[in-house]
């Protein structure tokens, strides 16, 4: 279990380590491609790793099985909407705009990606909890597939935090640290969910769909607008498809 929980965080850390390998600025097309790829992985993971198992859980409800899943999904969207409103962060498509206000701007950028990582950590925690408690719709390999998929899409997210800060002249070591810190919420969130899950196992369909709703909110609110901004956004769309296919392959192949 511990190995699975830490995998997504390692993806963020590896992405943040790009500051030691790349130039001081990330090209606009590269950022679009990375954001599109992350979008595809998150959409695919939401469907194959979270919503489908949630629907399997409610199969005994017949035609009303959609109800718990719909409620959980809506609450997950609402939760991220509230977090988006109350947390002082900047949207990713604002990363290259506005005055350079030092730590304040840096903090907002880190909070933006941290907000993205929260539902991912929760999703891994919920799936791991389902496997630990013997849920028949969730396997160890399915949990591993979700963790690997999120780790892969965390690679660009770690770079999206660190590279703009490097471009502002911040030392490489410090930009790497900020990138790593943005991913800490994932294992912490996963552990908190697992610790509390014993009380909520009967609510597993709600929890799975809740995580899916939160992840889809991030994709729709942040990632897709970022990859589509301006002209010639085809690169983002292509990489979205690649991310979706990769995550689907992992989930179906390992699940």
C-alpha cells in the first residue's frame, strides 16, 4: 500500500527536477502539450478507475444505480468549486501574466497545482482503501494502474510549477523544492482518506464518484482552458488523446 501511495508524489518530484535539465523557460507549445496530456490521463482515470467501479458497486440497485454515483460526482465537483473560491491561487493560464510579486505570486502558483493534486491523492486513497477492505470491484493492480497513471500526468505538473519560477530567476534548488512541495498533499490526502475509510466503506460508490467529480472539475476549470488558449491548440488536443489512451491502457491492462 505504501508503495502505491508514494508513486504519484514521485511523479511530481521528477517533473520538478526538470529545472536541472531544461532551459530557463518552457515553450508555450510544450506547456500546451503537457497540459493536454495531463487532462487526458485525468479524464480517463476518472472514468475507468473511479466511475466504472462505482457503477459496479451499485449494480444491485438496477436502473437506480446511477443515483449514488451522480450524487458523489456532483458533491466532488462542488467541493473543488468551494476550494477554488476560498483558496488564494492563480490559474495556470495566468502563470506568465501580471506583475512579478515575488513570494506572493510564487505561493499562489504552488497553491494552484497543490489544489490540482488534492483530488488525485484522494482518488488513490479511496481506491487503495477499497482494495484493503476487500472490495470486489477494486484490485491491487487496478490501484497500481491508477497510481502510475497519476504519476505520469504529475510529471508535467511538477514542471509547470518549477519552470516558470526558474524563468523568474529563482535558484534551481528552490524552484525544485516548491515543485516537490506542491505534490506533498497527494500522499497526505491518500493517508487521511485511508485512515477514515473504515467508517465509510458502505459509501464506496459515493467516495469513488466524489474523487472523479473533483478530478473532472480540475480538468474543465484549469487544464482544458490552459491547453486551448490562443490559436493553434491542436497540440493540446492530440496530447489529451494520448494521455487518455495511455491511462485506459494501464487501467484495462493492469486492472
